[in-house]
C-alpha cells in the first residue's frame, strides 16, 4: 500500500485514535511520526487507550496485537501502526 492509499490509512488511524482516546484531539493535529505515548508524546495515550484502540484496530483491520512489547512497537507512531496493518 503506497501513496494515497497509505495516506488514507494513516488518516483513518488518526481518526480512530482521536475518537477512542476521548480527549478532544483533532485528528489533523496528530503527526504521522509523533510519539503516541510516553513523556515525549503530546497525545499521551495510556494503557486503557491502547487497549480500546487495539480492539477497534482488530475489528476494523483484523490486526491482533498481543503482548506489551508488540503494542509498544505498533503504537509508537501512526506510521508504525500503519506499517503493522500493511504487513499482515
């Protein structure tokens, strides 16, 4: 998935993240390579956010993320999450 399709996926992921985190985040304010959690993140997702988003990702894209190491890698950025979905 390249070009426009990849951009569309990232936009969809940003909308999911913004909606499921329930923090009033504008999806357009989330950069493709911005950290999604941790002290360097402006979004500051927590473990409950990741769990909720993971469930939506599974239902929408069929990607099952198990284990904290896999979740940290997948949810590092919107780009890393898109790459996980594309690689399945």
